C-alpha cells in the first residue's frame, strides 16, 4: 500500500501563484496550451468560471495517495475495500492543473467511491511542457509505444499489477488537453482501455503541430481519421466554449462511431442547465458513443466542484455520467 498523502501541486499551486483560470486569461494561447514562446495571435484562451478557494479533494471513503515511479509522478484514489476486483480510471488533467486540483474540480473521487472505481491521476511535468499540458498535438506523442502514450500506458499497467484491478474494466478520461490525450490513449491502446471519456477536448489526428492544433481548437481543419475507431466514447462539451470549439465534440463522435449508426437525441434538464444528449447506436441497439452538448456552458467540467479549477457546478454531473457509461462498456477480462 502506498504511503498516504496528497499530491503535491506543482508550479501554479505554489503559494502566491495566480490561479490557473486567471493565468489562462493573461497568456497567449501558444504559451498557455503548448508551453511555446509567445507567437503573434489575437485569439486568447478564455478563463474558466472563477472558483472558490480550493481545498484538497475529499472522498466520502477511501484513500488518496501519491507516489512516483520511473514513468513519473501520480496520485491514486482507492475506494473502500471490496471483495470484487476494482475498475480503474486513468484521469488526465488539463493545462496548468495538477492531479489534486483535477480531482477536486471533477469530484471524481466521490463518484468513484460509490461506483467501485480506483482513479489514477498522472502529473505532467513542467520539463515536458511548461504549461503542464499533455502534448497531444505532437506526432511523437500520438502513437502506441512512443512518448507520453507509452509512459501513461506503463503507469496504468503498474497500478493494474499492484492492485486488484479487473483488466476488462480499465478506462481513460480527460479534460481539454487531457481529453485530447485520452482520445489518443483509447485509439493507441484499445486492448487496455475499454472506453474513453473526453470533456472539452479534441479527436486524434486533427493536429500535427502547434499551428494545426490552434486551428483545430477554433473548429478549423480536416476531420478526424477516415475509419471509425469503434472505441466506445462519451463526450461532454459546452456549446458556449470559446477555448475549444464545440464542433470538436461532433468530430469525436464521427471518429468513434462513423456514419453507419442510428442516432437518437434527447433534451435533458439537469443541474440547472439544459443539455442535448445524443446517442449513437449500432444495428444491434448497443450504444457506441454518447455526446452531451451542455447549453450555455463554457470551458469547464460540467457538474463539477468549484473547489478546483476549470469546473462548473451547474449542468449534468459529467463524472457520474462517465462512470455509468464505462460500466456499460466493459471488455471480457483476461486472467491475471
């Protein structure tokens, strides 16, 4: 068992540092999203709704611990002990966030404690990206066995081996740049991840450098890969998001499900916001993909907690909805 403590926040969490949402408003997007030198652009990252003072993530039960391994630093939430093998969710934070901040803003630990999920929060290092973004837009970090995908897969495997994890119930989700990297992980490692959750992110193969990434964030550029991945995917995206254009949600659906699907729409009011939920079903009626367009929401985790950054307390609870979707898309487990 890992020694209990909270994940130490890096850089933006230091005393006296501005909050991530404030930093987003003051930096050129090339600097904030990609950790690159300032480049000419009139388009700036929009700040998230101003959060209340942040505190450490609190789960109703279970333990939240930190550790470091050859792959890097991470935090791990383990729910209360159970006789059944645990599900595992790899959660990838957005730019300027830490694992602790991301856990607080999404309230994922609380939802996971109820659903029987362990949650792994890797921490991007400032050496890899000055803004703590996952490098989803670089070809060297978009393939199986290379760069950050290889590191994240190895870290996930480490946790699977160390704990009673059901290998058929391992999932990945993320926010913004973390959501884009979650899509990469689902496509690169379909034998490891049974389903993917993307909040305010982008599909794979829509960018190959910082310039094309910025275009994709505006909703400009080529569609995702031609052949649908078939990896079950749930997407949340605010239709008032002016950081990552909402059209990227539709791109993710096309990348996952393709066109040979049955689509049904439903208007839902939950958490003080209206949403349109679109489900993409195969011929046998199974849900391949699910898209929540949250009306009036900006670039923030829907139904989250303002104890963390980039979180909107209004709207459907994305954490609970993702966990529900994941439990519906398990793979047959392989023997340990």
